[in-house]
């Protein structure tokens, strides 16, 4: 069980949206994290690598900033099945690059632009996400 | 300059992920668990993010160009193709297995959970692999 937290969810969503709008206003780009992170990987080079590296380091530094601001480390519960998590990571990374975007690029920026491609991608990954959890939690003999 | 600007944007994005609960796989997996302990919080994250972005883009894209770049670089592809759908389908399976997508996984690195440390290198390897296709 996790608690339903509509207000912090909404506030966090607005912060994510402000970052996406800031990226467009300043750099003229979509704030798609799989695109930003994957272009830091080979094949190189990429002229915009300094900006991409800055963005990724900003993401990585976020828990530190949250801890400095509140005095508490953000709470989370990460599944502990390590081979399963590695498989999940492989699928997420491979699928996001193959499908030209993830929850941020398609889910936030694409839907905000009313992109039909992004809508198709979001519906697809929501459906396979729902089915995967249904199978893992309720399907396999339980 | 681009480094610091992007560092700030990444930090803001990451704080949004942490505040919203999107960086907690337990909340993501419970959002995806319609038949179980469903937690609808993530729908509110998406609503807040998409509405803010849609409104902000309307204002920003009226301008002739971004403040720190020559021109806006918007995706131009329109067609829904097999590659897009296959990629999204695989992404969704991974998302449903681990409860992480790329942003939350990166924003969780510093929290040091073993599951995160297993997920992240595999995610980067998957990205590098797909870039070679």
C-alpha cells in the first residue's frame, strides 16, 4: 500500500512542467530524459554534450538538494530483486530509445504539444505497464 | 553557460520527480496495479506536468526564438510506426517490472538503493544498444 497523495503529486507535476517549459524557453528543446541521457553515450560526438551532462547531473543532484532543504532524504521503496531490476532497466533504456522517448519526452512534452505519435506511445506503454503489473502481481498462480 | 542552465533545469525536474512521488517505484507500481492496491497519485503528477507544459509552451513558442539558442528544435515526425510502438511496448514492460523510468532512476542514484544500482547500468546499456540499431 502507498498513500494517495494528490497535492504533492500535483505540485511535483507542476515543477516538472516548469522545468520542461524552461528548457523550451531557454534552449528551445524538448525535455526528454531518455534523449538527453542516451546522447551522452556512444556513438559520439554531440555538440550539445555540455548541456546534456549538466541536465543529467542536475537530476542526480536532486536528492541532495531535497535533503539540504528538508533535512530528510526522500523516501522511496525500490524492488530488491536485482536480476529483475537489471532486466527492467535494459527494457526501459532500449525501449525508450527505440520508441524515441519516455515518460518525459512523450508523456509530458509530447502530450502537451498534442503529438499523435506521443499519444500512441503513451497509450502503448501504459497498456503494457498495466498488463505487466497485473501479470506479476495477480497472474502467476497468485 | 549551457552547462549551468541545464544543471538548474535538471535539478528542478528532479525535485519535481521527488516531490511528486514519481521517483518512488512503490507508488509507480501501485499506480499501474489497477486490480490491486491502486494509487491514483501519478495521474495527478501527469495532469500537473502536462497542463503546465501545454500552457507554458503556448506562451514560449510565440516568441521568435529561445533565449539561449538560435531556433526552437521541435520533433517533426508525425507518423506512428512500428518502431515507435515496439519501443513503447518494451518500455512499458520494463516500467511495470521495475517501477522506474529514466528520470526517476537517475534522480534516485544518490539514494543508493541496490535495485537502483542494478537498474541504471542496464538502462544505459539498453540505450547504447538501441542507438546502434
